[in-house]
C-alpha cells in the first residue's frame, strides 16, 4: 500500500490521523488497544495483511497479503446513537465509494455485508465497549479487491472480489481515499439527520414484506419481514403468526413474488 499517496488524498477528519502497518493481527483490535487519550475522531489504521482478521460472530476474515482493503476507523460516537447505526452508515459509505471507484452497482445485505453480483465483497465489523477510549467506537471494513477467491480455500463460499467480478484490479489507495470521503459525508448525515441514514439503509435492503430464510442458533426457518428497526433488528412474523426480532443470523430472501402468502 502506498500510504503516502493515500495520505496526500485525505482532506477531512476521517483518516487525517492515519497509521499503517504492513502486517497486524486485526486492525479493529489494534485500534481498540490504543491507550486512552491517544486516538481522536477519524484516527484510522490500514494494513496489507491481518493474521487474525475478525468477522462477525467469531468468524475469521482472511485476505492474501497486499490484495485487499483492510482498515479500521475510530469515530466519536454520541451515547444516544445505537452502534448498529454505525454499520448502516459505513455500509452506505462503502456502497457509494465502491460504486464511484469501480462504476459497478453493489447491494446491501442485512445486517452488514455488501454484495456484488449476489456475492459478498465487503464486510463491516463495528465495536464499542468499556475497554476502549470512552466516547468512541471502532468501525472495521474489509473489501476483497485483487485476488481470486477460487485460489483461497479459507475465504468463505459465496464471496467474491472486485477483480474477479470486473476483470481488472482496483487501486486500493484510491478506494481507501474515497471510502474515507464517503464516511465523512455519511457520518455528518448521521449526526444531523439520524433518521435519514436509517431510511436510506432500509430502502437499500428492500426487505419489508419479503419472505426470508433465516439461519440462526435455533436452526433454519422462514418468516415474513414486517419491519426493520432503527437498532438494526429485523422484525419478522413466522407462518404460525409468532413475531420475533432477529439481531444475528444469516438471512436470505426466498425467491418468491411479493405478496405471496404461505398456508
Ligand atoms: C463480517 O462480514 O463478518 C465483518 C468483516 C470485517 C472485516 C474487517 S477487515 C478490517 C477490520 N479488522 C478486522 O479484524 N475485521 C475488520
């Protein structure tokens, strides 16, 4: 990663205090472990390789060295705004940045993935807690860029890379700079019009009234999405009429026309 080129193209708060390590365990963890008082709004860490990259629900996040965008950002976070809103904001920022840099269209997948041609290309992991500087959260973003998933068995099935889908490599420094710019825009929106971020996120997901297949700790089941909540949860109704809130699961839309009803 040409970190000087990236530094030169950053003009806002996000990424202004930019750290680079050729290799690190996890960028989220590195940021989390900074001493209290040493990070500010927008402090970011970028790496070329993570030996213990972390995904949601204890999964690993793997990318070959020098192939991808792996970064985390500390954001000043008002206590009254749910952590889930940072994922919504980051997903919208990543979607805009990726579209601007590649010209391709990306879809959001609940709760925090970006898909390209139906396959996962970007994941987001937001974290907060007492163990880190008070008033901050960490948003970690991984974008699969310039490698072939078929050659890397450790990368989850159903994933892809920008290069695989577009046939050409992306310039990671440009993509990172655009991502920082879009995060700046969406972070401002979140502070000024928090409802707008939720509305934009939920309309991109387009899940309301859809029949979904939910895979969670209790098994695999189907339900109709009745609403998305500002805390990121899915409100669903099972076929027996029972209503549930889903916070953590793999959710996919069952291919079925809207309005279809099951007995
Ligand atoms: C997921 O989809 O499960 C979330 C993946 C998040 C991966 C990124 S890569 C940079 C940052 N550091 C980490 O350890 N994880 C996030």
